[in-house]
């Protein structure tokens, strides 16, 4: 597994197994991280794809991980542009987005120029385009986050919000995020359109960010006419052992069907 730059100018970095998989018979998997995340959160899933002989890429959005760019005043549209650039470099993909990455994936799929390059879409504990309600919203209506959102400054998750994201079994590290991006996510300013590619929505039954009883993921699935499944995880589906099982037993077979 290696890190690779995929664009000049603003450097975008991906974690990829392309040197370990000799032949590409299927679209590659492209993993998009969520708020305060980076490509290495998908390290295990890239390895699992390698074992199946499938190419996989995990993207560092601008200002995250090994990618260039300033994170402070980055916008969701900027991130969507990063994903589009990655797809144009990689070619046909199964697009897998977690949380904020799920919202970005929905935005990218609505671009007519991208539709022929996206075979299938998987939304993991996705952020809804229409904005976020409590408890996630309540957790971010605190001075330490409000200042970052108002001024477009980067911020780091506080320990309490880290626990909300990570859950009881999650094993992941959180980095800085753009205050502007979180402000945009809370407000919700995107006109949702039904996705053209076949779509799978996965919810974590112990998700503390979008609790299962809130019905957020079910609503996203109904809107897109998507298949809906649940994993025995918290919000960070891809950072738990039960999430690895979900990838192998639900996501992979569905994408390859």
C-alpha cells in the first residue's frame, strides 16, 4: 500500500493498493472520509479490497492527511471538487462516502459529467443534504465551535464530541476540520436529487451522531430508492471490526453483483 499524489497544483493524496493488485477487472473503490477524518481511517478496507484482488483508493480531502491546501475556509463544494478530480484520474469507481463524505458523494453524483464514471454508491452514516438536527447539531452549538464556524477557522473535536463520533468500539484518530464546512453541513443548502447510480445506505445501530431511532439514514435511503442495511457499529462504521464484516458481507457482494 502506498500514498500517491493525483493532481498537480493543489496536491491531492490517496492511499492506494494499486501496486499490490495486478489486474483490474472491476471499478476501483474510492473511499471518502468524514469530518475531522483522513484517508488512513480506511486503511483496513483498502487492505480487505487487496485480498479480494480489487483496486482501492482512500482520498485525503484538501487540508487533510497528506493533501495540500488550507483547511480553515474550505467549503463542501471545494471537497466535492477534490472528489471529482480524483475520479477523473482514477476512472470508473464504486464511490463510498462516510458521514460528510456521504454528503459529498451525493453532490458529486448529481454532476452529469460524473455519472458515467460512478458505477455504484455506498453511503455510510451519511450526512443529509437538508441539514443536521440534534444531537449532532446541539453538540456543535458551543463557543469553541461557533467561533470556528463564524470565522471560517479550523477546529479540533473536543473530547466529548470525539466520544460521540467514536462510540464505544471505534478505533480512529481525529484531525482538524474546516469551520465553514461544519456551518454548511448544519444549515443544509443543497437541493437533493435522486441518485442515478444504484445506491446502498448503511446505518450504524449504535450511532451517536445520527441515532438509528432518528430515521435519518432510512429517509436518505427512501429518497434515493436505495437499498438499506444496518451494521452493528457506532458512527465510525469503517473503524470497527463489525464494520469490516459489513464491508465483506454486505458492501462488497452488493457492489460486485
